C-alpha cells in the first residue's frame, strides 16, 4: 500500500489532467455558454443566482431552486448549494435530505460534473466538504473526486486540499489516490497552509490510517510548520486533532513522532480537558444496566492513557475494567455514516426511508464514520477487547418492536458481558497464581 501511495504522490500531472485544467481556466474567461450544467460560466446571471442561493434560508427552497435552474447553473452555483445544505441540513433533518430524490439527483449531477473534468478544484473541495459535514458518503461524488485526485491536488490551494482529505476521512474513506496525491503537495501545504488547514490535514491522514503515505520528508515539512505556529493560533479543536495524531504516531512503531516545542505541547495536552465528552441518556441507562450484569468492579468513562499524553477524554470508553483491558462502548447516531452501504443506497433508490423521523436508522445500521473507526483502532492497538453496542440494538430494550427482538438483544448483551468477564476471571486467576508462587 505504501508503494501505491508514493506512486500517486508524484508531482507529475498527466496530460489529460493538464488539458482539463487549461480548459477550466480558459472557459472561465469565455463568453457565456449554454448547455448541460453551464460549465464554468461566470456572468451576471450566475453571480445574481449565487446571491440568491446565499440568501435562501430553507433547505427545501434550495432543493427547489436546483430542480428549476440547474441547467443554467455553473460549478460555483452548484457547489454553493452543497455548502448551504451542509450548513442548514440539521434544521431540515438529515433523514429527509439524504432520501430526498432531488438531493440524490444533485449528487449524481455533481459526480458526473467532476468525472467529466467540468468541476474546478475549489468547487470539488466545497462539495465533498459539505457531504462530510452532512455525514453522507456519496459514492458517485467521492469516487469521482478520487478519480481526479492528481489534477485536483496539483492545482488546489492548501485549504482545498485540507478540506478534501478531511471530508474523505470524516465519512470513513481512505482512498489511496486522494491521500497519496495530497501527500505529494505537503511542501505547499507547509509553506502556505494556515493552522486549521495544517491540523485538519494531519488529522485526516491519521483518522484514515494513511500517515505512512506522507513519508519522512513530507511529514518533516508539515510538522516543522506546525511547530513554528504559536499555540494561541490553534483552536481547541485543532489542538485536540494534533493530540490524536500524536497518539496515532506513537502507536505505530514504523513512524517517527515529532518533537514539538514545550508551549505547543502543553497546549495540546490541556486541550482535551477543556471539553470533556458528553454522556447521553442512553449511555447512562446502559451503564446502570451493566452495573447489575457485570460481576466485577466496573469503571465508567475510562479515559485513554498512553505514554506522555494526557488522558484523552474524547477517546474514553463508556465502561469496562482497566486491569483486564475489557470494555463496552455505546455508539449513538453520530458514530455512523448514512448512505454508506450498498443496501442503504438500494433502499433509498427504491423509495424506502433509511431513517425515521428522529433521524435514526431503521433496518440498515449504516457504516461507522472515520472517527469511530479510528477510536476502535486505537483501543485495539492498546490491547483492549471492546464490545461495541449499536444504538438501534440498545433501543430494542426500551422500545422493542416485539418481545423476540428485546429477548434477542438481551441475550446478545449478556453473552458478550459473560465473554468479557470470563477473560477477567482468567486474568485475576493468573494474577493469584503469580502471587502465590
């Protein structure tokens, strides 16, 4: 995999990409054109349309605007629509958006525009970034962007590159072409990237499990720039991202962990304490139930501790036993990507909703997002055995559709608790033998 990453990271841009980019730059100066998607046409009508998009408050109005005017929209209009949906979809309900036929057509249209070379670098980055914020892994869009990774990386600004890899990592994608191409532009990122772009980029590589794609030289450039930035210029979120990247590096023996200035390292170590993880009602219910099921001492909210890093509360386990390294983790809706599976896409295409009115998945459970996968990878790397509980399974206990459904989950939970605590019994038995000998 490393060889493939290094190959795509070369700065050489294929002729087809060069010609496509020249076409984009030249058509933006050409007279207004007509035709499908109105490629790269910048005129008074397009500017006025963009202002109307930005001034529209409701998601439904955005969708209706696309249906009526998409043939006259240029790439900026289209990408702006995605950006606005990414900002406002929570009020509209993501469940209604992702199954909306117009939104699906928007994604299909955007994917075709990217694949045909009719989408500029910033527009592509804005579209996938909006999908990342929405938690929607649109294969047609992300796949098309991965296919154009060489051109987009070679001509993108640092913010464009950062937004792109952030979006891929957020929805749980780790396409080698994308991360390899962006890794080849590490020098430009280090030279011109702002603190947020730098932290987003290295975080995305860590979350996607692609840090090896950067290589020693590119890593040194990025971390050298990060080390030169005053700690006050990083947001708390950026400092938390850097902490997770450092953790990922320390868990990987083949990768070198950078030595950062003490003021920056102190700020990184303190960042996680400023925003402790929130505990949902369902997590409290599960913890109370586990207290009755668990025959040994049960600890709640176990923070991750490793090497010289401060306890990472954002990566804490819901419940478990530290001495035996066994635990249980409850995953709510925010841990999953909607429309990330073929089954989910088929259900949506067939007109069946994947989510209910509370934005919760029905039969299709979805796919864990990038941050959830990273957390599981970290705990496994530390030698823990963790049983993950999906919130839809947990909901069956309190709102069962049938007695059989509730009984099935109860058996599922108790059997895994028994398996985990059996490991604990073996662990304590071995410790007793060691002490007696």
